[in-house]
């Protein structure tokens, strides 16, 4: 028969077992902490490298290219204004003999140059070879020189005339201004029979300063390279005029010569066997290529500090556990007392946690209410719709406080662009999608300036996929939207294109349904048909155009708890006898509310109806 342990022996055995468990658990937790830290370090390192190559470098090249294109495009526009001015052409063609007209010409050019923030402009006549210049509106008595074929600094003038090109660029040192400029040269008159050359100049000193401020890394390079592989602009003045072959491998030089429109990213190993990441693209305003390279170790220099911080964190965590176990081993000698203390502590934690959850819920609710105000701020105001439509109404009911349905209105010149959309999801995720789509739509209509809804839908499809990184990120969610898009011109002509949303046109007792041409926009699995085209709606006086998202027809209700359905919606529109849209809205809401009864709303609901002026 086994001898029964005394309370003292039981206590010692209990404590011994506890210490054994603590020791083993300490080893396991230490191993888990070290393994987690190591794997976290490796994952973050790989993520930083991927981000630097796919986002950071691309963003920098795109941003700088956009900046340079903007400045050069503005310079090209200004140069064209100079070259097409009849007064300028007449004065130069008359060999600049009329001094009064000459003063007026130079004054006008100076005013235009100043308004566009250029510090230099010029105009030169073919007959006289006189080169007139002025630094902004600086009034000098002698403001021209005579160009000569024997002077190498004047060779650009004669080469531009021989090129038979309306516009050309050249980088040259100007002896008058004692500075190096990017000149935009535009022929006055026809290229076959030119009367002169005029244009403006961009100071390379200013662009070089922007290069220095924009690039990252001490050993990185940022260049503008012409079609012959010559560096025309660099943050390092000593590199200007050299060929890229002096710095880069032949295969990299060959890639640059392809001059892609979109940004390309790649890497190569330099002479020190270091990885160099580079990105390049062709500038829209010229045939030059923008090239940027940076050593890998500089682009992810954060890795060094991350490694040190990881080691420090592991040491601190292990020290914490050691102190914790030491404290436990000292306090565990009295199991009963420890259990009481733990129980009391748990009760306190429960009370604190309950209060924290209450406060957290209030904060979340406040945040969502604020998100609702933000989402409502992007929706058109009633006064805007009253101004652009003869009559209209909208039913907008998110299932939650915020939702994925939206309606959008913009006036671009004499064109009214209306969109009604249903984004993937509802609640906060759906609301975030509506904000994203709103921003992309605004950018598209202000950039491409098109009155064709199908073109806008194609652009929206491409931009949304790019924004959500669906092509480059395999872990991205496949979100998109259903949308109906209208373009209405000043003559009340309506052009329409839809994606998975029906358009109902009510004319007296008749209702016509215009079916959408595609299943949705922005989804990765959908490829928009290139033949996607808009449809011109022949709207007559009194016609009512109605678009509804699927939340209306999918709502359950009635005696059999069936969805409302398209057929019931069609009959409701057909039987509606209200002439003004405010009454029609009340009739729609009443019918829907009666059908839904006590059932909960399943999805976001939007119904938009309007009459064209």
C-alpha cells in the first residue's frame, strides 16, 4: 500500500513540478521568441527590397518625369505662342526694321515669359541673323547680337533651320546670360520657308538643384539621356556631356535605348559586385530618357538598424521572461495565496477590460460617424442636382452607417458627367472603395477630357486595377464595382455606358430597359471588351432615366420572404403615375418599405432618377 504524502511533502513536490514546468516553458518561449524575431527580420527585409524595387524607385522616377514633363510642356506651349503670333512673324519677316513694332514685340514676349516664370526668351530672324534676347523684362539698350555660322556657339541656329523640324531642343551655354540652358527652339513660319526662330530657355541650374533635392542616396545617379546615349542633365555637372556607356554595362545601355513609355525597373551588379537597382522611362515631352540608379544597400539602409533593433528586442524580451519567471518562482511557494491573488487580479482585469471595451466601442462608433460625414461630403449637393437637371431624386441608404454605394456628379466645361456605382462590400470597406473610385474618376475626367463614357470606364478599369496592385501583388483583394456612367452635353444629348447596372427609361406608361455591356469594372478576372462602346440615349421631353443598384432588387420581404426582383421593380416603375420626381421618390420608398416589412436591410441601396433639361 502506497504511503500517503504529508502536506509538507506534497507542497515540496508541487513546487518542484511547478519549477520544472516553468523551466521547460521558458526554454520553449525563448526559442519561439528568437525564431519569430529571425523570421520577422527575414520577411521585413524581403518586403523592403520588393517595395524599394516595385514602388519607391518607380514613384520617384514617375514623380520626377512628371515634374520635368510639366516644365518642358509649358515651355513648348510658350514657344508655340511666340512662333504663331502674327505680329512677331510680320516684324521678323520685315527684317526687324520697324523699331516701334520691335519694342512692342519684345515687350509682349517679355510679359508672356514673365507670366510663365521664365527668366529668358529669344527671337532670331533668318534674313538678318539678328538674335534678340531679354532677361524677363530687364530693359537694356542693346538687346541683340548677330549670329554667325563661323561661331560654334551659334551653330544651333543653322542646324535647326536645316533639320526641317518645327521644334527642337538643345542644351547650350549662353554667353550673354553666362549660364547653361535647355533651349526650346520653334521655327516661325513654315519649316520649308522659315522666317525666324523663337522660344524660351530653362535654366539647367534650377533643374539640377531639383535633381539633388529629389534623389535619395549618396552614390545614386539621376540623369536625362538623349537618343544618342549622351547625358544631357545630371545632378553632377561633371557627368553632363558624357555617354552612359562610361558608367553602365552594355546590356543596361541597350535597354535604355528602347525608351519605354512606362517605367521599367531592373538591377545589375557593378564592378564591386554590389547590386544596383535602376528605373527608367521616356519623357512624354521629349525623346529623352529619365534614368535613376541607386545601390541596393542604400535603398534598404533601414535593414541595418532593423537588425540591431531586432537583436536588442530579443534580448529585452528574454530578460523580461527571466525576471518574470524569477518573480513567479518566489511567489509560487504558497499556491493557495497565489491562486487568490490571481483570481483577484483577473477580476480587476475583467473590470478594466470591460471599461476599455466600452470606451473602444464608443471611439469606433464616433470614427464611423465621422467616416459617414466624410463619405457624404463627396456626394453631390441637392442644389447642384437642381442646377444641372430639370428634375431629379436620389434614394441613398447604406446598410450600415457607411456603405459601398455612391453617386457622383461633375461639370467639365459644358459637359455634365454623372455616375451611379455599387462598390464591392459594404460598411467601412465599401466606403473606402467609394472614396478611392471617387478620386480616380475625378482624376480621369480632369485629365483625359473625354465625353465618351466607354473611354472613361476603360480608364477607370485600368486605373483601379493598378491602384489596388492586382497585377503585381498576388495577395491583393479582387475588388471592383458596378457602375452606370452618363455624359450629358449642353444640348441635352445623353451618352451612356453601363457595367452590370440596368438603365430604365420611363416615357409615359412605357418603360425601356438598356442592358449593361460588361459585368463590372476593376475586377482582375474581367477583361473589358475593346469593342466596348457608349450608347446615345434619345431622350424626349418628360423622359425619366432611372438607375438602381442591386441592393434594391435583392432585398428580401413580402409574405414569402422573396427578393424584390427586377420584374417587380420594372412593374413599379411602369405603374408609377407621379409626374414630379419628389412624388415618385415617396412612392418608391413607400412601396419598398411595405415590401421589406420587419426584415433587415441586406445591402446598400441607391436609386437615382433624373430628367434632362
